[in-house]
C-alpha cells in the first residue's frame, strides 16, 4: 500500500492511524538557490528523504502533506523567493499535526530541507510539549543527518547554501533540475566577506541573521562545481539509515 497519505482513502488512513504509524511531514522552502538549482530545492530534498525512509519502513510510516514554503526572509532580495513569517509557518505545521492527531496519530516527524525553519520548529516543539503532552514531535534537517558523508567531501572554506553538499544531493535525487552549465562558485573564503559578515560566519560566535545578498552576490556559498551525484547518494544513504534507526527505536518505546 502507498505510504503517501494523499494517495490513501479515508478508510486506509484510519487503519494507518490505528496501526500507530509515524507521520512524516516534509517541509522546505521556496527560495533562490543560485543560478544552478531550482527554487524548490529544499522541498524536493525533504520529500526525497521522506520517500526513502518510507521505502525502508513499509507499513510503519505515512508521509503527510508537505509545507513547500518556509521561513526565508534572508533570501528575499533574490527573484522568486516566497517566505512565510515564523508564526504562520509554525501555525501551518501545528494545524497539520493537530488535524491528524484528531484521528489517532500520536507521533510526528518533520523533515526540513531548509535550515531557516529550524528555529521555528524548535519553538513549535516546545509549544506542543506544553499544550499537547499526549503527542510526540521530532524534527530534523536533512543534511545534518549525514555529517560523516559531508565531512568526506572537498568543501570550500565557506560552504553551505547551494554549495557542494546541497548540489550533490540534487544531482542524486533530481539531476534533471540541475543547470550544470550555470553551476558557479559563490562565496568560498572569509576574505570575500565584509568584516561583520565574516564575524557572523565564524564558528563559536553568537548567531546573527544576515541577508544572503550580503553573504554572496549570487546567493551561493561554496563551489557547486565540486559536487557529484555519488556524494549526494552517500549523503542520502547516511541520512536514511539514521532516520530509519531512529524511527525503529522510537516505535519500540
């Protein structure tokens, strides 16, 4: 049977809830990813990971409705970016959770392809802990699940958005959407940043929100030309293994 809730009938959904399945909610962003990657990159990656996990855990997870627009004001200077206020993004995810909880689901896993959603998801988790202690909400970014694979890549001094790791993932899950001839390096070293931006990107310092056009005129951090589909495959394999192991243990608690 399909793992996608949208493809189920209401009777199939009821059985899935009765079986105690985990609802996986893929969320992303609708924002610039340089000249080489599409605006929907973050949602595409989140959905691909959700699919991979569901394939490994048949009958134990269902994939709920996604949220393809996230918290992206820092990318607003670039054409095509659409952003939600944190409160609205949190409200959307919460409505999904509480709607499905009304039918018996108790465990929810949000997979985010966009780091800009992290703070809001953390706040939502705390709100639900206070208001709905009967529910269990877990959340995770995609790339953070594959630290070993990313560490094995050849990365620029500054790397991140639309850089080596993200481009590698897209070359693996959606190569037809990658504009290979438009993959160009963005900001790759600290000396390309102004003093405050350089301070903000330094490890171990207080967090600062900066617009991406201040970090990179093209919106790219790193050199996506170094990315390979093999690297992307390794990232997704590690991320899938970690999530599958987590869900198996979660279901046994």
